[in-house]
C-alpha cells in the first residue's frame, strides 16, 4: 500500500460511500425491528439511535460501528462556566445518534472543562458512546496521572480510546517511545482495562504520525483532513494510505479549519488567532461541501466541535444525507479552496501566510 495513489484512495472512499445506500436500507429495517439489533456484549458502547439516524463505518479493528459525524470536545464544550449549553449539546448529540465523543486533558485549560462537561452526561449515558480522551504528557508517569484525573472528571471507570495528543515533531516520537515514555503508560493502562484501545493524534506534520505508527501498533489515528489539505503537507498523500494498510480506525478532524475554510464566516481579530497564517477573509466552501469532501475519503468518521445546537443538527443532517463525491467534484472543491488554503492550513508546519493573494 506504500505506493497507493490518490486515485486508489478515491476508489476506497467511493467504495465506502457506495455501501452507505445499503446501510441506510438496513437502518430502516433496524428501526422497524429494533429487537433484532441487541447491544453488543462485554461493555462495548451502543447507541440505539445511530443506525436509524446516519450511516456508519467500521472504526478500524475496534469492532465499533461509528456514525459518520462525531462530536468534538472543543468550541462550546471547552468554554469556562458553560455547563448548561455544553451539556445540552452533548445530550442532544446522543439523542441524534452520535456515538463517538472526543475530548482531551488539554481542552478547557487547567480546569479541563471539556472532560468535566462530558462527565456530567457520561455518569448517566456512558454506554451510549465510544469515549475518547488524550494525554499531552510524553512520560509514563505524567500520562498515568492525567488519565487518573480524566477518569474522575469523565465519571467513568474506563475510556474506549486513549490517544497521544498533538504529536507534532519527531522528538515527540522519540520521547513517547523511550524508556519511561508515554507508551509504557499506554500498555499498562490497557492491561489494567482502564482503556480499551490506543491511538494518536496530530495535525502539524503527517510524517511524524507515520513514523509513530510504524513503531507501535496503534488502533486508531486522529488526523487533519479537509479540502485544503492537498495544497500543503497533505495528510491524504502518505499518512492516510498507511493507516488504511494498518486497518486502523481513522478519525478526521479540522474539517472546517475552525471556520477558516467556510464562506460567510468573518474572521476574529488577528491577535485572537493561532498560527502564522492569519484568517483575514471568509473562506470559500459551505459546510456540506467541506464535510462531504472529507467523508468521501476512506475515513471512519469526522469529529467537529460545535458552538450551538443548530450547528450540531446541521452536521448530523449532512452525515445522514451523505453521498460520495466523484473525482471531478473533489478536484473542483480543492480548486475552490485554493485561494485561502494558507489560512485553512494554519495548524500545519510551515503553513504559508496567504498564498492566494
């Protein structure tokens, strides 16, 4: 698979999408006869609303059938003192069939607001969601301490997926793989059944994630993948084929690039923006275009943080109605976003400032 071409990947994504028609028919049957779809045994999460709400795909080797849209733990869910709004979003997401929730020990600052808010819901509805969190510490001891607090805040005795957060440099890889590194904590936590599966995340450099994947048999990878990806350090070129080859669960993020890819979204002041590529004008895509582009690739699901219930419900509708794009449509969206690909790649290494000007 090392020589996989973009055309090969498109075929994989199209094949995944083609199966969604059958999945939708199956979802109708399951909705009419729910007794035929018992919850999985052994503590695996199961949201009974998912199959009737949106298409699902395999989350790699985990055995979990994940909905195409999943809820990210940022935006409204990491804001300080925002419990009422955040809990409403999480509750509504589960009601709508979302069955994958993503958070991190870093979301919401030292107070870890995101994990706190998820915990308010998980104490009652833990069984309905595949729950993922992350450690940003590169040592074993530090990571285990973070996990201990994560479990307390999330009000659960285990998480389904524990990930290395924001793997950005080869030095990160060396640190987690070294004696006393975070991977020792990962294996220990899994042996103690504090976590079910292991993964990593990153959005700075695809080669960093690829190197880590070659060194350790992770179950899942969380990678940046949107319509601007093709123009600078593309994750879809080398990392995506490797993850497919390894049969990993592939979770896509940065779909709207925090709004920088979307038409009609006015940028905040430059001093409130992260990264060197400042968002100085609206993007060029609609949210349906952005999400359809990503889901046409062979990914398991796409996680997106939302500001309100309206955004959540829109994303679920897009996932529900998803049909894969053809090669010409994919290329057209890449060309459409090219004038703003710099500001939409703000999270990547050596992101260009505003190449479209």
